């Protein structure tokens, strides 16, 4: 399994599940979607287009690019972010989620993360327990692995 195999194997089901998850009552009406690196951007742009919620990609500190910005904005440009949702494949070390929340707080000090949506489940949550321990328990986290596979099987 590659880290983001769901987005490659079941792109329609993955995007559909993420868009549906954005309406989950545990997630407080996000006005911005954010991801980091390839795993975030693979799902983020189509979800933003379909949901109408603006998005941005946080660059990892090690990324080399022609841009000097740590946040690339996409979709309808937004100047104010109040409630954002992080979209990523899975949690391993927890560093990506921590990096995103740190950058969003730096850029938008009054914003808050209202949810984390993961489209891939870690193969071994016990190995990655420390990564989950780094994340604020008050932030709702939705792991969509099983829903994606169910929708993909039903559509075949």
C-alpha cells in the first residue's frame, strides 16, 4: 500500500467521502481547507472545487520551490480564515498536522482547526500512537478509509 493509495485507486469515492465528511455535525462549518505536501494537495483541490470552500497548501519547510510563501492559496481567494479543516492521507509522526496548525496560527492568529479528515488509515496505529498523541483531543478527527472502500465497492 502506498500512503495515498485511496486517492489513486478510488478518486471519486475518496472525494465524495471527504465532501460528505465536511458536513459532519462534529465539524463546525469550515471556511477554509488546508493540506500539506502531495498527500494533502491530491485531495484538497478537487474537494475545494466541489465544495466551494477555498483551500491552501502549506509547504513543508524542506520543500524547494520558486515560491517564498509557506502557504499557497487556491479556490476563491480569502483574506480571513476563521475555521479550517485539515485534509491529509494519514497520521504517522503527527509532525505534518502540528506544522499545519502552527503555520495557520502564525498567518491567521484568530483561526482555529475545526476538524481533521484523513482519507487513508495507518496500517499500524500502535506504531504511530505518538503521532496521534501530539494532536489536540478537542479537534474532531474523521478517518474515511472504510467509507471510501464501501462506496468504491458499491459503485462496481
